[in-house]
């Protein structure tokens, strides 16, 4: 019944603003759940955050590709003045590993009249291994790149949760502003309707000689005042509708046009924080602060910097690579063991900068970056705790204000009713009725505004709670509105 009355009021208001309705026009209602679902699935920023996660997954795949086996082959000949210098074919397989050790195998066949002394005529099989003895043995660039890519993926997933929830929190705030504008418009429309009936009553009373002409002017002035406020409320509602529409997109990435008769189905007056807040508070107090998505971003960055520091520490060590190859000619049978008796090739390569200035500087830089990031972590942890306390204090304070305002509005209503009774008995004036009415409308407007602040604080705390990640979380945005 209330929704029907509200529709009639808006219809009358629209007629007053020369916005002629179509006969049989039905109002469309948009709920908060429907609105947030559209934002989450179709808003360009939400899709952009999901794309960032796909890019991060591709980076992990790219990092894993560093240890992909590599198969290569080549063939070639050289002939000058009808002299065949060489004809060579080669097939080579290299298998790198995460620990810096690389395995290699190849078959090389070469024939010709002008071969180098080091070349082995005919077919030659080669199986070998390269092992780092100092630098890159404990930790190397391949492992660092993979570790950092995996940490970056977790960081991106946490960022997606954080940014998506921030987007949904902003969208919900805009929805409640829209709802508040509609409720304010409804309140002033009802007040204007009441004053329209009152002026008709006063005019009839004046015609019968029961009231003075000045009462007609008094009633008309009051009506005009509320009509002006009603028009401003209508403009505010239109503006908030346009702001709401910025969050509404289609699957084709086009703005979703709202019907001009669309109104919110969720109302601030129906949002019972007294019942909702205790459950949310219990959820928040059970959370581990380090599990918050915004903090997880910094913690994953710490892992990336730790990996970088381990890699830079390796640069302080000398580079010593040992390579051993077992050789066997085609169609020959050769014993592999002992390794250094026959048919083998080995080498040792040593490389170390004399002063190590670049390596020492890189290590110091990563150490300082780690210290800076730890400061960021400490600050972010305290910032989250402060936000939680602020939201909690706001909700409690606004609830207390609303309780006081509800009582004050009830008392103002009683005073207004009493004044109307006295006026009908000839013991009061229209001026006093208008004064009581203005006070009642003013406190109701403040009540709507305070309810908006309370719901927004609750919403911010709710979405902050939604950004806490569980240990087995897939880092996908959650919503208790789903």
C-alpha cells in the first residue's frame, strides 16, 4: 500500500513539473542486489581487474617456460673450387632445471676434405651436464623469476579483491544516496500534498466566514515553500539517478539506460542496522588483520623483494661452472665409467668482478627496499585497524542519534496534531501549525540524512570485512549481497 501511495505522489509531482506521464505507465524498481550484480559483472573497471589477474597468470606461465627443454638442429656445407670443405649436421637437446644444473645431449655428423683438427670425422654422440659450484647453486635467476611471478599473481588477486570491493562499496554508497534522494522527494511531496489540501480547506473556511483572509495567504505561502523544496528534491533525485547510471553497463560495454520511471526498491527506512550490525561486528572481530587484501598486497611485495635480495646475494659469490661431456663415436662401443679415463670433455669456468661494487650496491638497494616496505606494512596494518574502529564508532553514534530523532519526530507529530486540534477549536493559528509542521519536516529530513550516514558507515565496514582473505581463498571478490 505504501509503495502504491508513493507512486501516486511521484505521479502527481511529475504532472506538476510538466512531465506528463504516459497512461498506464508502470514504475520500475531496482534493488540493491540487482544493482550490485550488474556492477560486479559488467562494469569496465571490474572486468579490467579480472584481466589483470589473467595477465599475472600468463606471467607465471612465462616464468615456468624458462626450464622448458630446447631442441635445436642445424645442417650446412661449404664448397670452394669443387673442394668439399665440410658437410655437417647437428641435433642438440638441452634440459635446464630450477637448480641451475643443465643436461645436454647431441649428435653431430661431419665429413669433408678440410676439417678443423678439433673436429671428429663421422658421427659423434655427446651427453653432458653443467653444474654451478658457487653462484646460482642455491638460488638463481630462473627460480627468482618464477617466485616473483607467483607472488605477483597472489598480489594481483589480492588487488582484484580490494579494488573490486572498493568499486562495489562506492556503487552501494551511490545507491543509498539515490534512495535517500527518493525518500526526501517522497517526504516533501507528501508535505506539499498535505498543504494543498490545507489551502483548499482554508479557502472554503474563508468563504464561509470562519477564517480570516490572511490565513489563505499564510497557507499559500507554506504551500509555495514546499513546492519549491519539492522541485529541488526532484532535481536532486534526477542528479543522483544520473550518478547511479554511471555504474550500470551492459555485457557489450555500453551504458545501461535507466527508465525514467525507475525508483529504488530498497529503502533506508527499511534497513535495520540494529539487527544487522551485531553479526557483522562478530565477523570483523574474528578476522586476522594480516589477511586483509590491501595488506596482502604489501606482504606479497615483501616476498618479491626477499626473492630479489636472495638473488642479489648470489651475485656476491664467484661464478664457477663445471661442465662434463661424455663422447662416443657412431658405431663404437665405449664404457662410460670411469668418467675421466677416455672419450670425455670437461671444463671449469671462473668469473668474478674484482671489486664487486655493482653486486654490493644492488644488495644494499634491495635491503633498503625491504625496510621501506616493512614500514608500509606497519602503517597499512594500523590504518585498517583505525578504519574499523572509526566505522564502528560511527555506526553506534548514528544509531543513538536516530533513536533520539525518532522520539523527537514522534513528539513533534504530537505537537502538530495538538495544534491542529486547537486550531479547529479556534484556540490557535495557522502560523503555529506551519511552524510545528516545518519543525517536523526538518527533523524528518535530518533523520533521513543521518540514516544515510549510518548505512554508509555500515556498508564501508561490510566491504572492508569482505576484503579479508581466507587461507584457501581463490581471491575472487565476495559479497554478502549475492
